């Protein structure tokens, strides 16, 4: 692995910092920003703030750093983009709503899209004009995503889609969606799926919020009743959507595994505020947390090294996702232990207006489940890295309609 930045990389970091300093203010060390508000007006304001920041980056040439120049990007390496994201995480800006647009569907369109699709979607995404959501999971197709049953049938120059999706982040404020639907029930389950780009304002789409224990409703269930999608909105090949979905999910896992955002120093400062840093057991737990952050950091070096050498990151993506999931579980329990009885408070009564309860303790599940649970990632590592045999199954060769449901 390469641990030291080259002179060119150090100069790039300084350039990133100069741009960010000119257009944003650094995060305050003692300010924890609560973005999971239960107030609709706060949520809409957050969406607008994300659009504004994305537009600012696009106008200054700092959006889509790795994207092709022809579609509004700068054609830079993933390594340089990683450096920018590290620096951006230190500033009080709002990029979150575009994680799915920039980090998931954008790369998928670049790899699998037609020229017409690239021209239609990519520049608009970079300018902050399109918020996207991911219409993948279903009530009976979560970790086993290939078991999805949402149906798409061809009718002339349109596909007619009927089905249900669930746990769809931000569907209620999205302009477009990445949709997986089954187009061939006679093919094995991984081979009869097609990937669609769907306008979320299409007739027949109903979005219902799923209210969480936090009081918020970032997730939704989405019902599709004879939704018509133009044939030109198929991404990749008909019945070849599984491969496109893997591009999307790999990008999502890499984004989660990068771990930008919360840092160990935030947890340490909380522990100091509550006067628990002299407790020997707590010190040991803080050290365990520090080690987990370091594991993620060095795994990140491995991914960055591969990218800098022109190689595609391999199992590091899943390993990084597992490391982050493990840390979030441990970290969530630890912040509650640090706060003691105050950890049971909520909202305005809680420390930092409930940031730790909402964003760290209950909010951990978004990253732990998103992109595939830690158990799914362990299966990937076991089979593709360690060479362990798959679990016995005939579902990869049997026509989907013949599988038990």
C-alpha cells in the first residue's frame, strides 16, 4: 500500500481546501448537525441546501470529478475524488441528497447507458436538478434481491410496470428512480431482471412514508400500478439488469465503506464532555473504537492504492463495508453508554438536540443495511475471496416462476 501522498496529490488537496474555504465554512468542532428532522419544512430545506451546494460545485467545475468531461465532469482519478471527499467532510455543506444520484446511478449510466441517456441525465444530475432514489428492495426481496417480483411487460414502445418496493430512501422528494423489475419469469432469477430509469412523477406511482421510531420518515414504500416507462429508459440490456444493479451496488458499498463524516475525535470529545475518559473500562472501549477507525482508514488506503494504479478495487469494497458496519454497531452502543441516563432523552431535551440518539444510535441502520447487510458482504468475501463453496441451491438454474414463494 501507498501511505504517503505524492507532491501532485498534496497540491490537489491544497487546491480542494482552497475551493472549499472560498465557498463554505468549516464545521465547528462542538457542533453536531442533526439532518434527520421530523419536520417536513426542515426536510425540504435540507433538500434545497443539497441542491444549492451541488449547483455551486457544478458551476465552479467541482462536480463529478471522475465523470467524463463530455458530460460535465473533469475526468479525474478516483484517488483525487477521494481526497476531495475527505476535505469536503470537514466543511459545513450538504451533499447528502445526491449520494444516490452522483454515487450510484451516475456511474451506472456512464458504464451501461446509451449516448442519449448520458446526454439526458448526467449533466442534469451534476447541476443538482435531479434527486434520485433506489427502487430495489421489496417486501419479500431484501437481502435476496434477485427474488424480486415487480413485473414489467412490454406494450408497444413502453414497459408497463406493476409491483411494490419498500425501504426506499427519499422517494417522497425524488425526481427519478432506479427501478429493478422482472421482465422474464421463465429465466433463472438473476437473468430475467431489467433496470429502468423511471420518472417518479409518472402516473401510477404512489409513495407512502414509513414512520420510524425516530419520528422521521426518510424511508418509504412505493406502489407501482401499471406505470408506463418508455423503452428508451431501459439501462443496459433487457433481462440484463442484474449486472447493471451490481455496478450500482458496488458504488454504494464503496461510498458507505469510505466512512466520510463522523470521526473518532467527535466521540472522544463527547466522552470528555461527560467526564468518562479517566474510567479504565471506558478508555479500553474508546481504544477499540479508535482501532476500528484505523482499520477503515488503512482499508481505504488499499482501495486508493488500487485506483491510483489503474486497478479496479476488489474485495476491499466488501471488507470496508463490513468494517464500517461493525464500527457503527459498537459506536452506537458506546455513545449511549458515554451519555448514561441522558442517553435515554430525546429531541430538544437530549444532548446536542438528540444528535447522538438520532444520527448515531438509531441512524446506524441506514449504512449497515444499505448496499447489502454485513451478512451479505461476508458471503461475498467468503465465496469470492476465500474461495468457500456456495450454499447448495438450484435457484440459479431453475426458471423463476418454478421457485417456491
